[in-house]
C-alpha cells in the first residue's frame, strides 16, 4: 500500500473514531471560529455540523463566560494544554449544561500553533448528582456511609442519585461510574424495574406492593460476575419527590454458611445413627442450639430490622405530610409510635454490636488513651453546650489494646457520666489512672451524678439491665454489658462503686 493510501486510510479511521465518540470533539481557530463538529457535539449542543462550522464559539457559550473562552485560547496560544476544565455551555434550545472540556493546541507543519482541538463531556447528570448529594449531606450522608450494607438511592427515572462506599465495594464500581446511571447496571433479572414508579401510581404506592422482609436475588459486579444479595426497600422523601432507598447486603458468605450448615447437619444425622442414645440426644441438642442461634441472629438482622426501617419510614412520611391535620390524640399516637420505633432501632443496633464483639478479632496496638478521650469529649460537645461541666483529666498511659474496642468502652463510660450528671448544677467528671495489682493499668471515670444502689450491683453489667427508668434517664441497657465484654476479651476486669445521689466511679483494669 502506498504512503498516500496509508495516510488516507489512517485519516478515514481517525474520522470514524472521532465521529463514534460519546464525547463532543471539535476544533476551532485561535479566534474561536469552529472548524469541525462531530456527531456527539450535535447531540450534546443541539446544533448540526452545518449550523456550527464557521460560527464563533460564542454560539454555545453563555454571555457571562465569553471572557473565559478568551482566557482558555490564550493558554492554547502559549502552547499549554488544558485538562478537564469544568464549565457551563448553552444548547441550541437555550438550556444550559455542565461540561468538562480538554483543550489541546494544534500545530501546522512548521510547528506553529494554528488551531485548538476540544474534547467536551456532558457532566450534567454528575453535577446534578453532586448537588443532590450536597443537599442530602447533612441529613443522610453520615447514615449512609456508616451503614454496614450497601445503600443505593434511586430516583423515579430509575437512575442512581446516591450510593455509599459499601455499595462501591459490593459492585466493584467507583462512585462516579454509577452516579446518574441506570440501576439495571447492578441489579439484573428484571427486579430493577420494581424500583421505579410506573407513572400511574406514586412511588410510595408502588413500594407498598414490594416492601417486606427482604428479597434475595443476584447482583451484578462491574466485571460481569453475579453474586447473591438481599435487598430491602424504603421510601425517601426529597425535593425531587419520593426516592427509593435500597439496602443491599452481600449474602455470599451467608449462603456458603447455609450450605455448610446443611452439609454438617446431614453428616451429623448420619453419625447420630451410629452413636449411642446418649450421644444421639446430645447431638440433637447441639443441632437445635445451632438452629435457634441462627434463627435468632437472622431475626435480629433481617426480620426485625427490615420492617422496623419501613415502619419508621412511613411514620416519618405520615408525620411530615399529615401531622398538622391530626387532632391532639392522633398526634400523641404518632409521637409515641415514632419514639417507640426509634428506641427499638437503638436496641437492635446495640444488641447486634454486643453480639459482634464475641466474634470480632482483637488487633492489639499501643493505644493513646488521651487522644481517644479528647476525641470523645469533642463529639459530646453538643450535649454540654448549655451545661456547666468541670472536666478533671489526668495524663493517661498508653495501653496495648484494640483501639476501636477500647474506644467503645470509654464512649459508654464517659457518655454515662455526662448523662447521669445532667441534673447537677455543676457536673464534675474525672478521668484518670492508677496502678493495679500484677502490673495492671487501671483506668477510672468518676462523676458526681445520680449514683446507684449497691444492692443492684450484680445487674449493672448485664444486657438489658437498667438501674434507672426511661423517665429518669434514657438508654438501652446494653452499654455497660458491651464495656464488660470488651474488657474481659482483653483479659481485664471491670467494676464500679457508687452511692445514690452522690455519684459513681467506674474502673477497668487491663494487663500492661
């Protein structure tokens, strides 16, 4: 093939690539006159090639951004390349779109810069998602990111408007790869359509037909592989109308465990047939215990949490939409129901946290207790804003422990001290340390609050055991049980001293 023919083929191939691109690709002279205009540019800006070529760049630039174009062209004249510059352009119909543009200088055979090539990408959906994310940041973002499940928020057009880090991990996508995309990218088998209101019913009514204890199906990762998930749906009110929140849990390990348990049960059944009656009875008892534990764990994680989430969601919708039209009795009923559902949620969360402590691996390191105490105090500042609290803080030693677990202990003890001194004109909270026997390090949190009756001491560190009523002090009765479990798993011990009306001191000792 001759060099001329090769050049022609290469140019034809390049034109085909440019024309098939999803990004707008065009060129312009250094005075801004448009020289070329591909199909994507026609779609993005609304002007055909014949309408755009030969026109000044101001054709698609809002009046207030004309100087911006001149500044960009000046950079090109200097031989600079501008990458991913985000700006606003105007379509033929007058609507405005967000674009990301990359500009490169074009040189002639003598190396003189004569023109500029532009690649423009429509980022309107992404920018809208970012704006939506900012609007939701204060209210929902923290909750979504802290959720153990993947959380995906879908609008009524079936597009993803929000997701958390766990969802990125589940499906193998970066967040920007999913925002603005159809939810069908990650949820196959026809289920995704059920996340979208069909236009003849409200999203809430559509959801009412499918909200339940969780639906099991397959999710699809970026690499095309599928994996088992459980998905639970909830309505979410926003300025755009009612969105759909999907809590997505990867149940690959649970399915594997179920298969293993099934295989184990079968093996046990075969062994039972060969054992004595006593061993047979013992093995049946063990099997029943395993099943009860599995059933309990499943109920707490799914059967309780899913309907509670939906109950709270619909109660909140009722509160926002109809509360002002209710009589006093109905308002009282709604308030009581909301408070009860929120308390139940806290109880379930605390119980799950307590149960997870028994299975979590301890990762010891040298922990700076002073840093943890200062962080906790900062987090508790909103609770002390209108109170007079005197903090007495000793310099605490570093201890070998699991930092996350030890933080839970101090959060519970310091939080309790702050709570139970609420009725004191001046709250006094002291945090310090002292040497213990056998080289132990003893940490204490002391307060001048409500104290406790020593005759009920044995109940204090048990799950759901509380020494004060909800009317006196709120709580779930699990915090001290969590503290005890953490300390004991570290090979330590925890105890308390107190007198009714004169405060309490909580101690925990850790091996040094």
